[in-house]
């Protein structure tokens, strides 16, 4: 990143990583919306389905961990997906305290419709796939850094974007 002008405001909105991430996240989710609506899915529900298509069956706890969502946020998503007929939530026979989440035949079939979404997103964004892969790698590093146990945060150097 280039050096900011001498005396630049460290609180300038356009210098904030959090602002860029927030706007980018909203903008990218908006690109998904017209592709997901015909499937009856919101973006958070799509993420749940992606996890289940890859790993089902899953316990509610494992699904929560995989999606990095607290159970209070995940529960209504699962309830709506169950009402739509895409998944089933049942008590695990081996451990009654655990919730088992499985796909229904409709949930499995929905995967065929979803197959077109990644390519459509890449086309809509109009960015080279290599740039998107690099962005993914950097965002994964940001997530790991943000989730690192406290007190281990280096001080930003002059010229770096503000957090």
C-alpha cells in the first residue's frame, strides 16, 4: 500500500479496512441474491446448504463451528430450511443431547441448481479467477488474525490501512 500523505487522518473512512470489508461483503451478497431467490434461499441459508452438501450429516454443534455462527443465529436458519423441506433436524440416536442435521432428497436435489452459482458469480464480478483466489487467501488470513487470542496484535506500520 502506498504511503498516506503527511498528516493524513488515521480515522478517514476510506482508510478503514473494516469499511472496505463491510461494503465488499454487502455488495457481493447482493450479487448472489438474484441467483439464490429462485431457489428460495437467502445467502446465510446458502452457506448452510454448502456446508451440508459437502459434509452432511452434521451435528448442530459441528455445523455451527464450520460456519462460524453461534447456535442462536444458526437455529432459525435451520428451522426455515427445514420448513422449506431441504433438511431434517433430529435428535442424534447415539446422544440425545446432540442435534443431527441431514439433507432431505429435495435438499440433495437443490445442489444441481446451485452448481451454476460459482461460475455466474465469477462472470458477474468480472475479475480474473486468480485475483478472486488471492482475495480468498488474504481474507482467510484476516479471519485467522482477527480470531487469534487477544494481546497478540502487532501495531500497524506507517502507510498501512487503518483497522
